């Protein structure tokens, strides 16, 4: 199971400060010398291998709860690997799986949306690299590649999201807000994005022109367009209007769509859901709740009066979703 990975919350700033200062230089093409690279890798080792427990990294703990459920249900050896900030790393987990006396390794991820950097780039690269070391083992990635597979995957994801909404709310009318992670849009700088957000929040005359420029680029971004399609498909399943917003890197923001949805409906709380499935992640545990508080305050209400956040996802529900992926991948034989 390939996971995202988060920072342990008790890593001291004396480590995190220089780590993130060097991260851009070493990994994001800002230029680094040999001494800086050596310092970065020493800090990275400290960050990744920092001891984890339920208190300092609930995301790490939840990931292992999901893996345990999968293992008990399928009776397969089950390994967890993290893309960043945590151990075991994904390459290490893949190596463990390849050494487990099996001729087939199936890789799944609870990241739902096509176009994300981890599922589309990082996980395939890790698989490709490990596959070279184990040529007699097939490593099969349960991720949609062609249009038909993507459509089927989106339908399953939307069914999961819709069921999550229904399980938290008896409301069968009014809008739903789907909050996504967000990825940068190629060709659109963060500076321009912040200008777009500021101008539209202030209802400036330039908002419409800036929106048109952004949307023209965003429609060609796989993650952004997949997110919007998920919202449209959810609307068809639930027979309710669905607004889509993003936590970071993209437009419209979560705060924007929460406020817009709340203004459109005055008969009760607005249902809110996210495609980020694992408990303990910053977006589900911190960022979205903070957005709900900010917007509720702006509306002059409490969070409970304004919104129903369909969170968290039960471990069993996430495991069921991944088990379906595993079985589908296994049946390709």
C-alpha cells in the first residue's frame, strides 16, 4: 500500500528549518553543491526515520490499521510504504514485498484522483526502479491508465464519496462540497494564483478575466479536470449540486466554495466531503476543519450550524475500497 506520508509532529524546528531550506535546492532544481546535498540527505534521514507513534503521527498509525485490515481479510502479506517524510519508504516496502516468496506484487494506493503527483509519477517510478532489481517478480500497479479504466475508477471513487456523505447526513437536498488536495497548474505561477484568489474574494472587476485565463489552463490539468468530473458525477449520483474546491495550489479554494455553497442554501448545514481517505493527514484533520471555522465565522454561525463534515472514513471502508482494487488487479491473470 503506497501512502503519501506526513511529518511527525514532534520533529524539532532545528531539524525542519534547514531540511526545508535545502529541500528546494536539492529536489526542485534550485541548485545545490555537494556539501548542501550531503547535509540535506543527513537531515532527510533524520526526518524519515523519526520514531512514530499514534500521538506524533496518526496518519502513519492509520495507514497500518488499514494494512492490517487488508492482511486479515485477504491473508496476503501486506506492506506499507510512504512516498515522503516517513518510513518505511516506498522503495523499501516494494523490496520487502518482492522478497516475500511471491511471484506477484500488487501495489495499491488510497489516493483517489487521477493526475496527482504521487500516484501518476512517484509510485510508477519507484516500481520501475525496484522491478529492475527483481526481474522474475511481477509488480502490478492497480491504477487506471486508459480512458476506460479511468472512467471505471472515477465511478468507484464517486460511489465511495457519495456513501460517505450519506453515512454522516440525513440531508437529501441542498449542496455538497467536495474538497480536494490540489496540484499546481503548469504555466500558472503561485504569485498569479494568489492574485486571482485575492481579486475574486474582493469581487474585483478583474476577477472574471483572471478566472478565464486560469480555467483555460486548468482544464488541461489531469488532476483539476478529474476533480471537477468527480464533482459532476457525484451530483448525478446524489441528485444534488456539488461544489469542488481545493486546499492548496489550485482555484477555487475550499473557503470560496464553502462560502458560496452556504449562501445558496439556508435550510441547514452543508455536507462536506474529501477524497483524502486516511485519518491523521493534515488536510482532513487540520486544514479542512480550519476552513470550516473561518467560513462559519464569516457567516456568523457555529461550524455545527453551517456544515456537516463527513470525516473520518472508517478503516473498514477504506480497506474494502482497496481490496476491490487488489482483486481486480489479481483477476487480470
